[in-house]
């Protein structure tokens, strides 16, 4: 089991893991409506973060993506997380 430098980091890892599972679930594994509700709820929570909290989470996501070099799918999820969950503005 990895040791995390802070509670914030450990909780971010747990949240990202749960969201990765939900987003990657097939309809047979999880009701799509329930999945959307969870994902939208998290995005709404992220929208209420202060700028400092948002930046802390973005920085943690970057660290997590770098650490996921042995898992390309997880790394890709982490690299798109901030934009996908409304932590940063859409770059397009």
C-alpha cells in the first residue's frame, strides 16, 4: 500500500479511483443514470472550490499522472481530469 504525503493526496487518489471506475463502467455494471448523477455531483462540488483549492487539486492530478507512467489508460484519464470535471476552462 502506498504511503501518501498528506490526507488531501490520499483522498484525491481515492476519489479519482472511484470516478475512473464509474466513468469506465459498462451499463451492466452500473446504472447510467446513477453514474451521471455521481459525476455531475462531483463536478458541481469542484465548481464550489476556491481558486487555491482548485489549483491544489490540479497540481495533485499532475503528480498522479506523472506517477502513472506504467498505466497509460490511467495516465490519460488523469491528464484529462481537470478539464473533464470543470477544474479548468475548455481549451478549445
